[in-house]
């Protein structure tokens, strides 16, 4: 069964590594292989591998049948559909998922529309799940940042079955048609009731997360503490909490059944308890919105309870394998979720580490060993996924899990239920849960503030991860197992093998994909410089935390020598706060230091110069004696290596370009240039393009951005100069290495390198 599950999993993973789905001809070949492996070859591994591949292809292809047609992207569509999620409210907009039932563009009908994620800006009627609306919307294909590391938003949308994103257009015809009842409406009503009664309670966000799986009210400081202590899983309604509810319902059901002997004659108490367990788990999963993690937990509980109902005590490994197959059968895209790997790995580690022992573990000894097993066993995987792991996680979880599971969660759930029927009792129970969370928060705050709380390093390679898995199997094996001590040696590569060092005189330049904005990183052998950090979109989301920091962690960078914020616009400085909070920064420069008044910022000035590892950095602009304004105050940085040079220009306009041509013409010539002001029509005059004479010109621009950057005429001028043109909207992050001896390497474009079948494909510039 274990081999069967792994083969099925392997087939699904293989399909999801492809940049495009195979056409029908290849699928016919797959069906032939499937039949042959079953009838003639008698290979179970080949059969299940092929079945997994074909099943993933079928599910992905089914979703793509509903994709937004190319000619309807950016068009104003008249749609009718249903609000199917609890809306997320922000200061100026509301975000929700809308299932389209009918869609039209003039006489054109979109017959196979599906789920879309919409933003509605400004004032409008309150959105409630179950409402049927007629709306005018403008949609675009799923689009996210494409970088060497970080969150794959396009993959997440694919996993959620969302085929497009967009916004509601202002239109007098937008109207509410009717309201229907569904699960999400019940959750919405409970959410409103909870928010009303929890107003002013310090831990409201945590209680909302434990009751309904809604984590929007958890503040940034609480998130940081949960992350550093490795306790973030406590507020994600998945296996732990649903398993707890299932276990409590099992005990309650058996207790009730035993009280009435007549019931035991009809159905044994154990089997009755199994039904209670399944019912409790289903109820809690529905309360949490029946998200994908909750669905995984339900399947695993159902498989476990099925063995009770059928009087079959299967091997734990077989039970886990069956659960894995069922989860993947229901949703093959589960393999894209980090939670999938963490949850199944944690259960497998516990099963392996707690089995085959000479004597049983009891009480706190058993609990402590379980925490040690999970914390040690998951280190390679967490480093691979997040480039960091919590060193105090065993202690934090040893305290927090029983506290939350056996005290807080029962109070939160019972308080939520009573709030609907007997309000005073419900408020008392919820208030008590808040009081119980306070001392736990204090303990976790203390642990998170310890200097050694978190270990960060570069992401290990796949082969190092594979070796470390073998090491963990040996390390967690029972005493006396041959080669157990070899595990200590095999786990060392995770921590000791570093990324290849940049040679002296060389550098690596990465223009990160941050949408309509600029963020870039320059690495020499021993130093790191960040030029701009991209935009901030809200209090909870900016590209400093979502793009820049993940890249730095992947590279194993824990300290930044210099940050240059070219000027004060949000699309260049918006991510700086997040970077500065989590990274040590030695020096900060900016053309508009007043926009960073709370930091010790040095004003960028012409003639500033320094050298790192054989690479020279020169500030060419602005000049102190000239009064430039706004964008024209942008820092212009020239980076010179023996193998090539780079010019970063910020958002300068023609005034600054003329000044640079007049006073710095000899220094402008560069092999690589980041185009001024994203390639706008107010920059990149012919004389400037000629003076720089770049071999590569890079445009940091967002997909279908409202400024239409890069401007067509500007783009054409660069094309006529003979430069190779790359832009982040079409190519994602762009990385170019310069070697002192061999010169400039071929650019790596991450939208092509990391492309999977769900990713938006680059199209020629219009």
C-alpha cells in the first residue's frame, strides 16, 4: 500500500512539473501504458504512477475548460453569479470569490465561466455569501509574481479552482437579484456575531481563527511570534484541531452509548463513537469553511474511523497511505500546498518514531517525545520550503499544543455555539478563552525574543533534501538499528553545503518581479546591496516581505551592507519597512531621505563611490548643486565589474537624463541598464539611449499595468538601438551574472525557468 501511494503521488507530481499540459495524443499513450501495466507487465508501480499522471491531467484539464478566453481579458463583461465566500473587507475595497453563472460581452457569450476573485472598490451594498448579483466586471488571467522563491499566487489560484481575477466596474446596472442560503452565509452570520461580541478583546483575531478559520484579524506582531516559535499551525484549522474535536466526540459518544445498555445491543459503543467522531469532525470542518486543509483532515479521520466500523486494525502506514490516495483522488492539486507536505510528513514521522519501541512511552514522556520527533524530523523540509526553522519549536509546542487543544479550543467552540442561543453563557466562555490565551501569549513572546529562536539559511537543493530524509529515518530509528549513527553524518550537508560563492570581481544582479514597481539585489562575493524594495499594497502586504525577504533567505543572506531607495514613491520604497525589521542593514541611501525620516538615511550624491570584492559602485546622480524634484531626485547607480557594468536609473525623467549626458556622459556607457521610470514616455530620450548603449535593457513593469509601461514608442526606441529587451511582466524576475573573466552570462528569466502549466505564459510585446 505504501509503494502504491508513493507511485500515485509520483505520477501526480510529474504532471505538475510540466510547463504545459500534454495534448490528447500523449494521453492516449498514457492510457495504453496504463492498460499494459495492468494486463501484461503486471507492474503495480507503473500502473499507479500512470494513473496518478492521468488523473492529475484530467482534473487540471477540466478546470482549464473554464479559462478566461484571450479576447475577453480586459473587456467589460456583464456577468450574473453568486458570492460564494465570506467577503474580506479592507479600508477602500472588498474582496470576494464569485461563481459566474452567465457572462456576456455584447453578443459574445462565455459559456464555461467558473470561479473568479473580485475586488469591489468604493461604496456598495453589503456583500453576503449566497447573494446573486448582476455585475459589470473586468477580468484578467491569473497573475502573480514570478521569482526564484516566494509565494506562487498563480499556483494557489489554480489549487482553489479560480480561473481569473478582476474588479467590479462602476455601473448603474449593478444590482442584487436575490439571496440564497449556503454554508458560507451561516459562517458569515456567525462571524458578524463574533466580531460584535469580541470587540475590544485583545485576542479576538486568535479566537476568530480557532472558531471559523478566519485569520484576517491577527495582527503582524502575533504572526511574527507564531512564526518564530513554530506554533503557527495552532491557528490553522486542519489536522490538529479537527482531530482533537473528532477524538473528543469519540469519547463523548462512547460515554453516552455505554450509559444506555439497550443501545449497545443494537450497535457496539466503539462503532457508535466512530459515527460521533465523524459527525463532530465534519461539523468543525464546515465551521472552518471546508477549506483544503480541513478536507485533508476529514479524509484522514474518515479512513481511521472506517477501520473501527469495519473491525479492521490496519497497519498505521497502510491507513496513512490510503488517506494519501483518497486526498489526492479528491484533489490532485493538493501537492502544490505546503500544508500537504507538512501534515502528511508530521503524521508519518510520528508513526515511525513512536513505533517499534521496546517499551511504551507514558504521559508527559510520550508527549515530549512526540514534539521532539516532529521538530527534528521536519527540519529539512521546513528549511527547503521556508529557508528557516524554529529552534525553540519543541518547547513552545510542548506548552502550547495541550493548552490550546484541551483548554482554549473547547471553550472557543462551545462559546461560539452558546453565543447563537444563550448569549451570556457564550460571552462568558469566549471571555474565558481570551483570559487563557493571555499567559500563553506571554510565554510565546518570551520565547520568540530569544536570540536563538530561529535558524535561517539558504534553501537546500533537492538532492541534499533527499539525503537528509534518509538521515532523519536513521536518526529516529530505534536504538540498535544498524547505521543509526550514520544519520548524524548524512544530515550535515543540510547545514554545511553552501551555495557556490561568487568569484572575486564578479557579481549577481537580480531584478525581482514585484509587479508595477522596482526591487533589485546586487550580490558580490561577500557583500549585498538592495536597490529599491518594491511597493506596499496594504498594511498586511508588501513586496519587501513577500518577495525581497524570501529571495534573501533563499540565498542565505542574513545581513545587508547597503540599501538604496532611489526616491520616495511607494512603488520603490513600499517594502523597505518589512526588510528593515527583519534584516540588519549597515547603510541606507536615498534621493529623498525625508520620505524615510525614521531611519538614519544618507542623501544620495554624485561622486559617492566604494568598492566591494573587486566591484566598484558609483552614485552618478543627483548632483548636490542642482535642485531636482520628485522623480528626478532618484539615485542613479553605476556598478562596474571587470566583466561588465550595470546602470540603475530609478525614475529619472528627461531633465535628469540631459544633465547626466552633459556632466557624466563618459560614465553612462553600460552593458546592462534598468530603463528609467519603467520605460515611460517621459524618459529614455534618444540621446540618453545612445549614450548608455546598453546590450541588455530591463523594464520593471506590472502585467497589464494602468500606466501602460513600458510605453510602445519608448520600447521601440530601445529595440532600434539593437539592445536585448526584457521586462518583468513577461519574463518574471531577471537574473544576470557577471564574471570577471568570462563576462556577462545569459540572462535567466524565471517566468520561463519555473513555468508550470498553471502559470501565465509570456507573450510578445504588443
